[in-house]
C-alpha cells in the first residue's frame, strides 16, 4: 500500500510540475553566503569560495509516501545540473528521503544533522578524525538518509562506533529482503548506480573502514581539487567525459554482468582514468 501511495504521489508531482520543472538550481546570493558564515558552515579558510556554490531545491518522497517540496542541497556549481537530474530520478522511482536541509539549520554540526536523519552536501568541515578538508567542504559529496545508511568507524581493537547511534539496531544489517521483516526504505544500495550515472563514482559503502553507507562523492581528492581549479566550462566538460565513460561501459557489458557487479566494474574503470 505504501509503495502504491508513493507511486501515485510521484506521478502526481510529475503531472503537475513536469520533470524539468520539479527541481531547480541557482547560485547563492550574498545573503546566502552571509548566513552560511554566520552558522559556521562556511569559513574564511574554506577550500572553495561561496561564489562557486549553488543551491538545488527539489521535491522528494518522504517516509510517509508524501511528496515534499522543501529539499535543499548546496553543492559545487558545476555539479548542480547533475543534482537536479539525480533528484528528479529519485523522485521518479519514489526513493525515500527523510529530509534534506542545509547544514546552516544545524550550525554546521554534522552529528546533529545525522541524528536528525538529514540528507546534506556542503559543509566546510574536516574529515572525521583528520585535519584534512572533507570533500563536503568542496560541495562535491552527499550524505543520504544517515539513519538508514550509517557511518561505521572501526578501531584497531575491532570495536565499531556507529553514527547515528540509533542506526545500530536498525541498519547495520544491509540485507533488505528477509523473512518476517519489512523492507526498509531509503537504503543507499537502491541508488548507488543512479548516483554513478550522475558523476558520483565513489560510494562509502565500498570501503573496508570506515564504512560510510550514506556517503557519495564525485571522485578522489586530487580529481575534485582539479575540478575546482579549472574554469567552470572546462570542469563541466571534464566531469561529463567521465560520466559518458561510465555509461558507455554500462551499455557495453549490461547484458553480460549482474547490476551491482556492473556498477562496481564501470566505476572502477572511471576511477582508473582519474589517476
């Protein structure tokens, strides 16, 4: 019944707004930048300036099967068109997103955002337990549905720390077809290939440790740094070339390879070209 409701709401949104009008991207204003600085999401030392950021407003299906129109992701400007398309596709397949708000609502506190099961992108912060800038500080990474897709840090003594904590008894087991259990909505495995089709070739769920199921990023650090040093037109061309490479790989081997293996193989092919 819930799935039927999701499909109905998604179809209604497509009918009313049209696929190209549902989501919209725009550059940040001076007032937007001031608010990001006030809320400590953007600092003077951030690796990219505020004028390289864009906001994508989008519709999404929430956990009650209702289409909401308040989704917001702040990303690197050249990525914004891909985010617009990506979120349209997720709406089209009724992929659940609990909420998506700027980190300004959480004063830049990533832990608070995760605890609220918030999907987010830009945040001028360092990598967890590191002094290096996170790729979120470049607007080149997205975390989706942290409750359904936890961050699992594993210490050398084998103890796992799970964030957010309430995921520990809910989403560590990634199997979603289990006897006597309802399927869980909003799990990253449903959209890993969809993210890759839009340029997010790295998924934290592929890592040995830490395991970051919620995390998607455009590419390795050196590739992202290269993107932000290029002018926007050149950077867009470079990113699109890698997206086309991924799609050509999928088209070539689609009939021979299982979907998850195909995604991994084609993403690996793209990442090798980035080195």
